[in-house]
C-alpha cells in the first residue's frame, strides 16, 4: 500500500496573505474541540516534537478510528490548509527531519524564518475559495 505524507523538511509555511489575524491568536477553546485547537494544543509548547503527519493523524485520523496506515494510504491536506495558518496567524517551520514548530505572525522569530533564504517557503492556502496564496 502506497503511503502519502504531509511532511516538509527545511520549510516554512507562512500565514495566508488574506489571513484576518494581524498577529497570531489561539483558536477558541470550545466543545467539541476544533481541529485547529487540537493542532494548536499539540504544537504550542512542544516545538519540534511532532511531524506534520503526526498532527494530521492525531487530529483527523485517530478520532475516526482509522489506522495510521489506512489514513495515509491516500493523500491528506497538509498544514497549508490548517486554520492555524489560514485564519489564526501562525507560521509553521519544519526542520531538516520534518519536525515542526509554531511561530506567531508578527514575532521576530516568524520574521526571521520568513526571510531565511535557505528554507523552502510556502504560503498557507488562501481563505478565498479555490485559490492559493
């Protein structure tokens, strides 16, 4: 069975150009917990502990009772499609091993990563239907 991945290495996903948050915000805490809030709770305070695949599976596959192998047997949306990067103003850096960390839009670390020419730069998907930023 072919396994797909959402992981990037040495990359920085920047907040969407049309992101409504001028600085990063925590997704609201409500029940049931949104995927963005679950992603945020996994990543905030745990820099470079998880890969994008870990986050995708824990937030979208495991809750449905799907095995990791089955979940990644078909393509899954990467974190460019996450509300963290589209709506809440977070950037996501992937290190050389594909481990990820959140960086708040407007912070010095976010700006440093956004300017780093050694990284592969991606924009979060646009909030406008059907287009990428």
